[in-house]
DNA sequence: TGTTTGCACATCTATATAAATGTATTTGTT
DNA sequence: AACAAATACATTTATATAGATGTGCAAACA
C-alpha cells in the first residue's frame, strides 16, 4: 500500500534529521501514525497518500493531544485532489500544516523553510512589507510607479507594504526582479499551527481541571487527583497528568491485542517522554510489557491518592528496567 | 443597479407576507439592508446580487445583532458564482441562510418551505429516517433489496434510516418513486441558523454583562448600568439594553449626515420595537428627529443612573408623539 | 480458522471560501 | 460643487471541505 511506503520514507527523513521516532501506529482506531522527538520538538505525524482524506474528528484529536503534550500535529502526504503536492508549499487541513516528504526533508534536514502557502485562490507568498517599502524608497520609486511597472493597482502595493495582503508567486518573482532583492517571508511550519488556534479551542483548556471522563476506570484515576484527557482514536484510552508525572493510560482486559497495544504505547511513551500504564480489567499475566506498566484494576482500588499511584508506577517501571 | 431592483422586489414580497419593513439602509458602513418584523419574527436582511459577496465581518455583525435583538439574519440574492440561485434551495454563507427571492416568497407568502440545501458535493435533501424505515418494513423489503433496487450500498440505506446522511436529489426522487410516498424533510430557514450557532459563539454571551465598550460615550452609558453591544457596520453605534428598555444608540456631532442617520434609526427602531437615541457631541438644534430622541452630551453628564435616562428618553419621545 | 462487522482511506463531485482587484458609489473635505 | 479618500460589491481563481460511497484490511466473533 502506498501509505506504508510513505511512512518508511518519512521515518528515514525524520531519523536523518535526528528525530527519535516511535513505532508505527497500526492499531485501530488511530489518529496519528508516528510520534517523533528531537530535543524540545515533539511531532505527532499523520500520514495519508491523499491529504484530503484527513477527517475532522482525527484532526481535532491530534490537535488536542499535541496541545496537551506540548507537541505539534503535522500531516504528510503525496497528493491533494488529483495532483501531487507541490514541494516547498505548505497546505492546511483543518488547521494542521500538510506537506510533501520533500518539503519535510528541506525543513528538518536541510533547514530550508518553505516560502509558499496554499490558500483559496492559489499559491501565495508573504512579503516583508517593511523591506519592500525600504527597497522602494531606496531607489526613490513612487508607489504608483512601482504599481504600473508591476501591472497592479496602487492599492495592492500599499497593502503589500502594510502586510495586509499576501502576493501570488508570479507577482513576488516580478517584484524581486524589479527591486533585485529577496522579499519573501519564510514559513515556520510548526508556528503556523500555533497561530491557527482560535480562542474558542484555547478556552477549553482554561478551566483548571478537565471535566470528569465518562469511563469508569478513567474516572477513578481522575478522582485520585489526575487531570485526564481521554482520547477516542489514539492507541491509548487517555493521557493522565498530575504535578509530578504524565502517563499514557490504556484500559482493557488481558488479551493478545492488549499486549500489542502495550508494546506500541511503550514505544510512544519513550518518544514523548512520559510513563505508560495499562489498567487491566481482571487478571494480568505480567507486571509490565516493555516499558508499559500493567496494573490490575483491583490494585488500583487499593490506592489512596496520586502519589501512591506515581510511586507504584515508578517502582514497577524501575524493577523492569533493572532486569 | 441590480441590487436596488432586488431590494424593491424583496420589500414587496415581505410586505405581502405581512411584514413591517424598515427603510433601506443606504448609509455606510452598513451590515444589513433591511429590518422587517411580522409578529414575533424579526429579520435582518442583507441583499447582494451575488451572495458570495457577503464578507465575514458583515456576517459576524449581523449574527450578533440578530442574537442580541432576538431576530434572524438572512441573506437574499440572485447569483452564486456564475449561476443563478436555484429556487427552493437554501444556501449558507458564514452560517447565514441565503436564498433567492422566489424561495423567500414561497416560504413567507405561500408557506411552502424549501426542501433542498446546497452543500459541498451538490444539492441534498434530508430524509425522514423513521418514515423510510416504516415504509420499507410495510412492503417487507429487506435493507439489501432496497439498496440494490436503488443502486446504492446497504450501508447507505442504513445511514439514511439512522438520519446520519442526506441524500442527493436523484436518489430521493427514485426512493419516493419506489416507495410511492413523500420522504423529504422540509427546511425551516430560520431555525437552520439557530442550529449553526456553535458553542464558542454562544459562550460570548454567557457572561452577565458585556465588556465595557471602547468609545467614551458608550462607556458612559455602560457605566450608567446598561448592557452595550457596540456595532461597527450598523447605521447606529450600539444597542443599549437595561432591564426595562432597549435603544439603538447613535453618537456624533450635529450635521446633515447625522439627521439622515437619525431618520433611518427611527424607521428601524419602529420595526424592531425599541427606542432610538442619538447622543450629540456639542449643541443639538432639535430634541428629536422623528422617533429618534436627540440628547446632548452635556445632558448625559447630568444623568445619575439608567432609570433617569430611561425617563428622559420616554418623556422626550412622548412629547414628540404628542404634538 | 473462517466469517462477519466495521473502520480507514481513496476518490469523485460540487459547494464554500479566501485572495486579489477593478469599478462604481458614497462620504468627507475644501 | 469639485475633488480626494474610502467602501461596497462584483468577479475571477484555485484551494478547502463535506457528502457520498466502494474497496480492502483489521478486529471481533463464532
């Protein structure tokens, strides 16, 4: 399948850029396909051959996860509609930046940021208004003269200089030729997401603690004093957070599928630098699966507060790493 | 100009439907073009030859005004893109229903609601799932049989019955033919707006009182104890509200333009059933212009609280109507 | 270990929308 | 009344997006 080929290429690029990359999420339901970290930069990557396939629910979940864990959602693909993604262009899908592998490579490996963004009406470049104005002044060219030379209205040039309008690629090339200098502002892919966060979405997190989760066990964890962000499409049921620790939280009975999931959670938790915990309904055969700590529901019942649980997790995790 | 022709036709339709219609707003900046009321139904109409020309700011203002005054925003036009608006179809522009004059006529004069809505992908009709299911059961047809008869998948029929999917017009016609009954749900134009209000927008109004307005005089009115919704594109500067009264609020120096504005405000206030007040910076030649009460800024300074101002407005308004 | 169920995702289509911009009209100024 | 400045709005274009739906794979089930 094309998507798998893409994923392998993406892993290659990210590793080459010095990222630590998690296992691929191949368990349903899934929101992101890969987690990756380099220093302070944490990415949640979704991969689609056709970026138009991103659905709104998935986007929402990726955004809230990224925000909660201090990372960035990003969409990587090859096509939009019936054409290939253009390199060095940033597209947006539900406020998540979307790009081709080549653009990803340029950005993270070569440190060459893209200049062009796709928007209704075509492809556009942001112009640095101050630079433009200065350049125009330097050759003492009037606004009107530049406008007629470019073949646009005076008002348009004025808007460029005030930073109130982006320009089409042709216009920018022509302008740069006339003034013989670079005018395009480069796009910071990760920041472009932050800007897009509208006040309403941000609002949700203003409240001190999230509302109690619906799930029984998650609610129990909430009662212990954790902030619990439950997820619908991630390989874990929730992310739980208190002042001292954060852990991915799985919940289910012991089964083969559960073990698979615990492996994946372990890999992801290593990348995003959190603990990983699986609450088992009923009996568990083991105490951990890789770095995922398994806790039986009965054990959870005997726990008084968040500190107790933190301690249990740490001990069990240490015990595993000690062998 | 085409827009003016449209407006006259719209006024004709609305009056025929028993609406009281305000003067046309021909002062810039303007958000809506007409206010109209029939019984409890208050409309703020925007008219554009091409409905695509509605801009986001204008839409926002119309929505907040409508909400604040218990009315409905509506957009009426003739074209979208390069084609005429189809009759009996409801379009949406920034969550405001948009329709042709014919559709307006059918809805308000003939009481025939539209059935079709425009959405990405084309024109769609909502199906009443329960009716569909019952009809299918009645002729003891299996879901699969109906699906293959229609030429769609079983899943599609299932979604129709669960009300989770709208159907294209062709499909609905074919279905109604097979089952020999009406299945389409009619669209309540005004309600369709209410549903679109997202929680974020609604949230703004949750706060007991609005934030203080920037304008000096509006802020003074706010200090008196009024709730003040300031506007940017309406023929008045704000709408002020306390427990006992609501008034359109204009602010400016005395001038010809101001008198024109006061006339328009008078007409609008009659339709939306509020008072209308103009605060004059400096000297005013008159005490009222039609039903708009003129108050000098100095007079406002001598007023202690909202009750005082309410009293002044009522007296001056009565005095006018008494002559 | 097949069988069933349901999601992921690709794809197609036509609408909704943002940029860009010219033109006509209105407003404000002298 | 004449002129300048600002705004409304029509229009063009290409992207963003929602519906609709088939296909194939994964999970759940028997």
